[in-house]
């Protein structure tokens, strides 16, 4: 019998962290973070990284493992996550994967294979120059025409992912969305574990309220100072952490091209848009059990355990 792995996903501010910790205490589990920004050291407030107090003694993995500017791919995450799963199970513990980065979760749950992906560096350079000369919108419009399904879950300013989707369409003669779906089918029979994905869901209006409240709290906690430190590192603008929502929105304030109030409103808007893209991914790319995130945690835990035990 395969080990059962629980995955708790959902948009930002939907309550994933609190539920996962209560569930971990209930089933004697450790938690693996599936968040592409929480891997970075010193990016704490803007990524809503779980605090030591919030952990309540539950061990967390794949947090604070990279310095800002270091490269860390989806393939790196998948391989490290599988290593951690083995390690945790070997200690007699259960595993809960928690996060809002849909591609990270899909890579593990669907056991995606990245080993044979080739990179056309000449074409990549052409696309990078095209984005710089024309605009991110221009490149994104190319993707919409070529692969509209991928465009639905990739933000136009995430130039790296837009370029990668265009690369795949060119090099494999296949769309990124089709390519990923084939990977799912091809690897389906090779899964080592039974993954159960639970998605936190709530009405848009309530989620937006929670997002706004979270950002107001981040301002009190010192997110501006944290963003300023990242800004002053002067990293390449295409570095993953420089694209992180919660930081780049303040850069115009630091270079005196926008007011602080304008940056805060921009952050709230972009976070709401990001939450929408997250839910699009969880609905279209993962087979999820949807949970009413407004219910009490103990009720949700009972629902999860009932599904796991059937």
C-alpha cells in the first residue's frame, strides 16, 4: 500500500498555514512548504512565512534554503521534495505539503519529468531582447496567440515563465499546456505515493478582504524595510525573488517614481490578481477536494480525515 500524502493548497490568505499545522498535530506529520518565494532567506514578511510561534513545534521543510538571487527551479523543488518525503516517512511521520505555488505542487503530485527539457539559448536571448525592446505585453500577446491555456495561468510580467512557454512551443513543436498534460499522463503510473489535494476555497469578496487585511498587517510588521533591503541588493531584474509580489510593488517608491500609497494599492491589486491565477491553476491543473475555508479548522480536519480513511 502506498503512503498517503496530504497537500493543502489555495490562494494567498486563505488559511492554509493554520489548517496544516492543526492537521499535522492531529496526524503526527511534518510539513513541506510548496512556496516559490519562501525558499529565500530574509524574505519573511512579504512571503507570509510561518513564524516559529505559529509552527507550534511542527517541523517545516524547504523554507529559507536559498539566498536572494540564487537559482532554484521547479525541477530542483520536485527532487528536493521527494527526498524530504522519503526522509520524513522513514522517521515514522506523515507528510503534509502546503503552498500556493501551483506548478510546484503539480510537479510533485504528477511526478513531472524535467530531465529531457532542452534550452534554446539563442531563442531565449531573442525573446529577452524582444521584451526589452517592445514590452512585456508584446511578449505576452505572443503567448496568448500561441498557447492561450498557458497564458491563463502565467502573469504577463513573469517574463521568465512567458519565455519558457514560448521556448517549449518552439523547441518541442508542442504547447506548454499540452506538454504538461502529456507529462501527467505519461508519469501517472509511476507515482510512488497517493496524493490527496485539498484546496481552500471561499467567496472572492471575503478573500479580497483577507488579502487587504494581511497587507495592512505586513505594513505594520515592516514589509517596506524588508523590500528596501531586497531593492538595495541590486540583483538582476529577472531574478525570481525580484519578481515576487510583495516586494517589486515598492520599488517605484524607492526610486521616487510613485507614492507609498500608490504602491500599497498596487500591491493589494496584484495580490488579488495573483489569488485569481492561483485558483485557476488549482481548478484546472490539479484534481482537488475543495474545502470551505470559512469553516472551523476542526471541521475541515474531520472532512480531510474522512476522505483519507475511505
